[in-house]
C-alpha cells in the first residue's frame, strides 16, 4: 500500500464523506518527529562555519516538552547562538539542507509550539544582554533571548521599568513579541508586542534585517504576533517608563457577569492603572485594581469606586456565610474558598515585597503566585479573546465547560488595549471584530495532585476552542496557537494568505513550520 | 544468541500499538513492535470507527487516504431493530464516520506512527527482573531474544502478554465467538448508510448486518462452543422473513474469539511492573463492540505513561493507572444505566430516537431490551454493573481496586 504524503497546508478532499466530522479540518495536529535526512551534512556544514551543535542526549532532553507538558519530542541537536550572525548561518544551512529549526525562548507555550519535533532547536536564552538604555527617549535595546525579569532587574538600577509583560518570570522578550504578551496593565498599555519600536530580525533565509514602523514596516508587521514564522527576533528596542511601586484594591463578586461588566467599566473609563479578574469559584470572584500613583488611586476612590457593585472582604464574607448557611450541603465549597483565601491572598502582601504599604515588585509577586498555586508539569490554559460585547457570553460558556471537566479551576480575565487596526493583528490573538479594547479569558483547571491523559485535557481544550469557532472569537494565546483550530476560527482564505506569505519568506518551510500550518 | 535492546517493546502492530508508538517515537525513544502476522494483515472487524476515534486518527496520523476505506466509505449511524418490529435509526453526532478496511487502516496507522515492526514474529513470553524485561519471541521457527525497559501488550483479545503475567486470567472470564459471512445481494431493504443491530434473544448475543463492497455482511456473536453455521442460518432466515433481505450463499467467512465483558463491570487488566496491557487486551470495549476508538486512546495513554515515567522517574504502573482513569471511566460509562438514562455516554443519541416513538412503542422497546439482556444473566454482570454505577454516582469515578 502506498502511504500518501500531503504537502503542508494542503487539505485533500475527504474520502469518508463530505460532511464527516463537521467542519474539523483534516489536518495532522500532533506532528511526527522529523526523520533526520541530511542531518549530518547540516551539522558538518555548520561546524565548518564555527557554529557548535550540541547533540548529546542530555542537551536535547532538557527541551523535551514545553510548559503545556502534553507535546513531547526531541530535537536532533541544539544551538545556543551568540549573535545574529550565528543564527543567519543556521538558517542558511537549514534552507540548503531542509532541516527544520525551532526557536525557543522561555518555552512557556502550551501546545508544543516551542518543542522541536526533531531537527535543530535554537535556544535563544543565550542571547540575553541588555545593549543600551536610553532614558531620554525612554527606550531599551536588548537581545531578544532575555527573560523579562532579567530585563526588569537591570532597568531597576536606573529606577526604570518595562511597560507590560507576561506574569510568569521566564518568558523571553523575543517569544513574547512573537505571541502578544498580556499583563494586568494591558487594558491601558496594550500588548507587549505593541511596545516594540525597532527589531533586529534574522529572516528564514538568513538575512539580518532591522525593522520598525518606518524601516521595513511589512516585516515588522509580520514578525510581531507572528509566532516565529517570519524570522527570529534577535534584538528589540522597547518603550520603557519610570519605575513605580503599586497599591492594590480588591472587590468581591458572586456573579461572573457583574464582575465582568465592572471590569469593562473600569477599562473603558481608564479608572485604574491595572485591572483583572481572578476567580476562586464561579461564585467567589475577585476583581483586582491597582495604581501607579496616589493621585490615580485618589481619583478612583472619589470618582469611580462608588459605581462598582463588588463587595469588600468583610461584606462578601458575610454574604457567603449567609449563602452557605442556606446551602449546608455545599460546605466543602465554602471550606475551599476559605482555604484559598488564607493561602493565596497573603502571597500578594508578603513583607519582603512590600514597602510602605505598596508592592515594590509586582512581576515577582504575581509570577510567584502563578507558579506556586497553578504551576505544575502540565499547564492547561486554553483561552478565548473577544470584543467587549461578546465577552460575558464567552466567559459564561467557557465556565460551563470547566465545570463539566474539573472540580476546581480559575478564570483569569483582562482587557487588551488596541492601537487601531494594525496589519499585525490579522490572524493574531486580537479578535477580528474588536475595536479599542479586546478582552481575554484564560480557563485554568487546578491540576495539582491529579493526573489526566493528554486526550482528556485535549478534549477540554477543544470544547473551549469550539466556543471560539462558534462565536467568531480569537484566542488570547496564553494557551497557544492550536493548529487544528486556526482554519476553523480564522477561515481558509486568511490562513491560505498567510501560508502563501510564509512560503515566499521561507521556501524550504523550515522555521517553526509546525506551529500554524 | 544476541539480544536486541530497546527502550520499549510493543506486542502487536494494530491500532492500540500504533497510538502508543506515536507517543513513544515522537518522544525520541527507541521502540520496536513484534507482530505475529505479515503486514498488511487482515483483521475481523466491522470497521465502523466512532467520530472520536476518527478525530484521533486525523490529529495523530493525518488525513485518511481513500485506500484504507471500504465501500460505502462512511457510516451515517446505527439502526436498532427489535423483535416487536420497531426500528430506531440514530445518526452519529459529529457526522458520518469512516468504514475502515482494517487491513490497510492498521498498516497506514502503524507506518505513520514511525514504528519499527518485526513482522511474522510471535511474542512467546517474558520475564520482568524489575529493571528490564526479557522477551522471548519466535520467527520462522527460530527463537529470538529481546530486552526492553518497558513492554506494552497491545496484542488484542487473546493477549499472550496478559497471559504471561496472569496465567489464570483466560480461564476467569467468559468467552464469546463472533463470526461474519459475506454474501452477494439479491435484494436488501436495509439502509446501507447504517450499521444494523438486532436486540433479539433468539438470534444471538450480538447480531448485526451491514453492506461492504457490494456484498452484505451478516454476523452473529454467541458464547464460545456454539456452532457458527447454525446461528448464522437462523439469522439469515430471520432477515429474509422479517426484513425481506435476500442474499446469495456465503462466499467468505471469518470469525474470532472475543473477551466481551470486562469494561461493563470495570474489571480491566493494566499489567504489572514494567509491563503494560492496553487496547482490547486490557478489556476496552465500548457499546456495540466499538473497540477501535478506545484501543487508540488507551494505547496512546500507555505510550504517554511510559514517556511520563521516564521523564519524572516514577513507576510506570502508577503513572499509567492514573492516566488511564478517564478512559476507563468513559468506556464503563457506556454501560452504566444511570449515565444512559440521565446523560448520553454514547456518540449517538438513543433517547432522541426513542422520543420519536409513541408511548406504546417506547414500552415495547423497553420490554424488548429487558428480554434481550436476560440472555446475559448467567454471567452475573447485572449486580456488578449496578454496584459500580452506584459508586460512580457517589464518588464520581469507578474504583480502581478492581483492576488487575
Ligand atoms: C504559567 C504561565 C503563565 C503565563 N502567563 C502569561 C501572561 O500573564 N501573559 C501572557 O501574555 N502570556 C502568559 N503565558 C504565556 C507565555 O508567556 C507566552 O507564551 C510567552 O510570552 C512565551 O514566551 P517564551 O519566551 O516562553 O516563548 P516560547 O514559548 O519559547 O516561544 C513562543 C513562540 O515564539 C517563538 N519564538 C521564541 N523566541 C523567538 C524569537 N526570539 N524570535 C522569534 N520567535 C521566537 C517560538 O518558536 C514559539 O513559537 C503564560 C504561560 C505560562 C506557562
Ligand atoms: C466481528 C467484529 C466486529 C467489530 N466491529 C467493530 C467496529 O465496527 N468498530 C470498532 O471500533 N470495533 C470493532 N470491533 C472491535 C475492534 O476490532 C477491536 O476492539 C480492536 O481491533 C482492538 O484493537 P487492538 O489494537 O487492541 O487489538 P487488535 O486489533 O486485536 O490487534 C492485536 C494485534 O496483535 C497481534 N498479535 C496477537 N498476538 C500476538 C503475538 N503473540 N505476537 C505478536 N503479535 C500478536 C495480532 O496479529 C494483531 O495485529 C469488532 C471486532 C470484531 C471481532
């Protein structure tokens, strides 16, 4: 029997029946490991040009999976580049020998996007130097493999800070610009990708090119939110700001809808500097708002606070006590809420991170809490992003799916300020119909101490992603690119357009080729 | 004699094996499979894959090629026929599903998984010394030796791997024979887009018919020891008299033994030490003998368990038994009366079919189902199903203490 091989991106007609598996594209989403054709020639070629390829089992095994912990594979070898020139040599040789190359920053993807299914893995964490801080223009130029917390540390010496970054400590600048990057100040300041002013990129064919909104703008628009398809980001110049400690206030809700409406109200009115929703249960919801300055907080207290429908802690505690007195069979739920309250919340005011009642290092505080309470070998964080009007429905539907699959889970919602409708948003985490502020929700089961098979977790994620298809949303991309969904959610026409651009930029289809197409 | 060494040795090169291999090969492990037959090999099967299994194949092995399908290429759903001459047709949720030609589908899955297969090599026995497993096999009358850190038994109902670690198991469960004959069609009013099943205690324990490559398959299952030709003649006469099905004499016949039962009563066999049992060998069987989707999923879980055990340096049985819980639950749910009445554990909606009937017809169907179930009374499953279902109700899972 002849085993057909389908070209990437080509979906043949369905021999089963035209309406089989309603609308699910017939696409392999769990890639096979590349078999290693020409690998030795490729390695020799690179060695002769002074690039070292580590092929040891231990070198490769470190990169067996990503934060998602469901996709597993091994690269044939790893390169830790020292410069853009090294990467250029790698990509030129990869085009010639048709060897797949996977770029990896922090490896915090959850669908295997930063896992190398054979071939070469580029470990960008070796390129982690800050090159120049310009406190007049308020920008920093840095190598792109740096983790945000390293960058924060260096900026802090000059009393400076980055604008917004993911809350997890080990995301790299390059990886984040490639996916978006959302922080609790994104309703105000937008995605991390939108903070980039100039990039140095090595294209898939090995050219080293600078780009910005003026110089090579097309490349800039492709590389930002581009999932590593159109080049490796080697340097980034980012906007920065003055460092400020922050103060936080919490409001408690028992209705998701009300909490979300208030979150949207705050974002719309620009009432706080940071805002987000974090649930304990879907009847115990926290809305968090925070401020960079006393003036902003004072303004919030006098102008906006009264309009919020959330309760203070004492008031909410009393209401919950009332609720569980009437529903004593749900006592376990109450115990869970109380347990969570006493374990989780003190993390946000640990004395070593506080100074005069203010949090002096929000990134560390939030990131520690994220790993301590949600972290594990498998991070399952599917998400949805939508325009303001559809957001409540999207979260409520996603919440129903979570309930079906898991006893305990957390929803994390935040707004994302857009900079108009830029080409970079096309086929990205920014929903196609959003204007001004989009909203994202992450659905995160508490997996600690439990074990689920990959297919169980995948069915959960699929049900969340199905909501996106059904409601015409996008995906916030905490959860990753979900190859199997991209055509369903974005439509063949758009995906084929990007595939054509990808083929033109990367003729041998070697750079991060398994991520989307 | 030299011993070949591998990270993982899989016995069988069928669907469960290819799913396990997919996970293992992707993770860069050194894997081999021993397959008794020469590939591509034939496998007795109706070939109707559930939508969940279909999706698994696409996601893991890519778009299905035409060569792995029979004619008709798809099956729209299932039709139940009852002695009171009421019929209920149900479409699969998620659309028509493939009618697999197991000879080529299994070969395609195995090849696509990247699995290295030693064909015409029969597994004979093993010894697990706690660190590695020593495996004995035979090829063309010559004895071969292998060692592997882990062995996965994906060798189907009569699993020899299972036998080598639980020698008494075969004797402890009831066995069934299933046989099917292929006959040219003179006249057949049964809708060829559906798989037909009869709840008729006088015909057999499992009676079915469907179209394949312009012939009609008539099949029947019964307790081991029965006479296939007699059962088959009986069914053929019934189909002719009651449904007007006229067929030429049978051109071909095939049959095999089945370990039907363990999934109903939550009595799976998952192995011991470094040896994992998966697929039908472990007892996975969904309603209507749909065994391929659970073979694929359980096989993948066995592969994942080995990868997880290596990566986290944990005992593989511990990892496997935790990961397999969801699949065991899903499979046993298919037979759980509470799940059937209050939920829908199947990939087709029987209750919606029932709602289309009049009250009188509904009663007749329920009476027919009860009468049919009575032929399973000698196996004593009823009480076990009930007790397992009650535990499921309270604890939201089936007790894993009943697994071997
Ligand atoms: C616990 C946890 C918390 C998280 N919290 C947040 C959060 O608060 N906000 C948020 O936005 N996200 C969050 N995420 C998602 C994660 O931060 C993003 O996926 C992340 O920004 C990726 O950065 P990375 O360096 O880990 O990239 P990787 O995972 O290494 O790579 C991401 C993608 O970009 C490509 N890539 C990597 N480096 C480069 C480069 N230099 N040039 C071009 N392409 C490259 C990779 O091939 C891959 O496709 C979280 C994830 C986890 C596991
Ligand atoms: C008549 C009939 C109809 C069916 N219809 C359907 C249907 O419509 N849909 C459905 O989903 N399921 C159906 N099934 C069930 C389905 O065929 C099985 O559940 C499924 O094939 C189990 O897959 P497996 O990979 O676990 O084992 P198998 O497919 O049984 O594969 C076991 C493999 O191991 C090999 N092997 C066995 N012993 C040894 C040894 N000692 N050494 C080396 N190799 C060995 C065998 O040759 C075989 O290749 C049907 C079964 C029958 C009998």
